[in-house]
C-alpha cells in the first residue's frame, strides 16, 4: 500500500477513496499526453507524405533539371575518355606499386 493513501479513509471494500481533484488532474494529464502523441504521429506522417510526393511528382522546373542532368550523364557515358599519358615525378611511386608489377 502506498504511504500517502494510508491517510485517506477506507471504504468497506478495502480500497482508499481518492479525491476527485486528483482524478481530474490525472485525466487531463492523460489527455494531454495522448494529444501530444497524436500530434507528433500526424506531424511525422505529414512529413513522410511530403517527401514521398516530392520524389514521385516533382515540380515542372525540377523535372526539367532532372531530365537535363540525365541527358548530360548519358552523353558522358557514351563518349570514351581519352587516356592521358601518365607522367609522374621521379619521387612518386606507381599506383600499383603494392602489386609488385614492373611497369
């Protein structure tokens, strides 16, 4: 038994009577906690929906930029890079020095 409840008169059933003010305060605390939880859940749901909407249906100007980037990336893949002759300073090691291959 909680020590604070020892000061309240007991009914015949053996349970202590709790003042109505305490019950009202606990009801409001529970409602506030529940409201806060629901608010946070709805805020996260809205945030997730906004992210999903922006990725699946971008604005027209963003869509155009994405298409231009795709085109430039495709052109970069089709062109073959010209290999430049490898020039190193005398003190630099070859990139594959650890393979022990003579270049």
